[in-house]
């Protein structure tokens, strides 16, 4: 009887320890950081709805959300295409293609993002427009009027700063995306390429149907994180006068001198966007890991 009571007591102690360990594990795994961020967002929303100065700041700054999101989506879409082509060049055995891709990546990685935006928007884009106009003049002299006339009439003033901002972000992030795709392609085992070639596929077919689908699946989380980074870096286009949320916050703060209201609202708007995107990326990562298992 005493032995049975002793065994029951030990089982009770072990059960209590198991329950405590599970509670500790759940507490340690609970996303307290997300709760803290949610509290910051909730407090700011309360200020926006209750404080007239915060309400005014939000009503002015929110007008730039569409510009920020549009520039980010278009620029990142272009940068993915540019990055994919460059990434293929980085792993290519073609000496010319490989060196051109490497040159582009190293140039963009060696220049600060802010300087890149200035150079591309204010030097490279105007130079490209002037070159296109010269080509148009040449075509007009050659008698090819239907193509030459619109090209010759192209002027730098016709290219808005929003378009220049998209071009600048696309070219800059194209180099970053190229490294992501390069790593993804190289993460696929070499036996996959050999197996595809042994089935009679050409190098291009093997890359398109066998290697790239696996590589893109591997780099999806990195692509998502890169998109979040571009969303934040898109604030730099405000230096070009693009009326995104950062530019509108600067204008409001400069006119009203209400810096806490302007930049608190701006910071929480970026924070909300990035947290939503981060949770979406984490969901994709979980699905990929589950499918992989």
C-alpha cells in the first residue's frame, strides 16, 4: 500500500513538472514582441482618433500610401525580372554574360543606396533619354519618321520623378535580387542538372523546367524579406520630391512644426505595413517547410 502511494506521489510530481515545463515553453515561444508592437500601434491609433493634431497629421500623410505601395510593387516586380536574368548570368559558363552580370552586381553593391538613387535618377535616366532622342534624330534623317519622330520628341521633363524613382529602385534592387537567385540556383544539387541533361533536355530547358522551380521555391522567404526591405527603402525616394508618405510627413512637419505628430504617425504607418508583410512571409516559410517535410 505504501509502495503504491509512493508511486502515485511520484507520478503526480512528474505530471506537475511536465505541466510546468509546457507552460514555460509556451511562455517562451509566445510572440511577446508582436504584443508590444500591437500595443504601440493601438496607442498611436487612439491618439489619431482622439488628438486633433494627430488626426490632421494622419489625414495628410495617408494620402501618400498609394504612391509608396505602387512604387514598391512596380519597382520590385521589375527588379525580380532583372535579378533573375542577372542571377542566371552569375552562374552562366558564358564568359561575357558572366562578367557583365558580375560587373553590374559589384557596381550596385559598392555604391550606397542613396547615392545610387541620385545617380540613376539625375544622371543615368537623363543620359538615356538624350541618347534615345539622338537615335530618334538619326531615324528621322534616315527617313524612318513613324519611329524617329516620337523618339526625337522625347524630353527629360516628360520623365516624372516617380518614374525615375521606380527605375532607380529597380536597378539597385535588381543586383540584390540577383544574389538571391544565384544562391537559390546554386542550392539545387548538381545531380538535378545532370539528370535533366541525361533525359535529353538542353541546358536552357533543364534550367527552366527543373532547376529554376526548385531554386525559386528555396528563395521565396528571402524574396519576401527583400520586398519588405524595399518598402522601407522606398522612403528614400522622398529626396526626389516624390510625394510618398515620407515626403508628405516632411512637408507637414516643416509647415506645422509638429514633429512628434508627423514622425510618430509616419513611423507607425511603416511599422504596420512591415509587420503585416513579415507575418505573411513567416506564413509562407512555414508552408514551405511543411511541404518540404
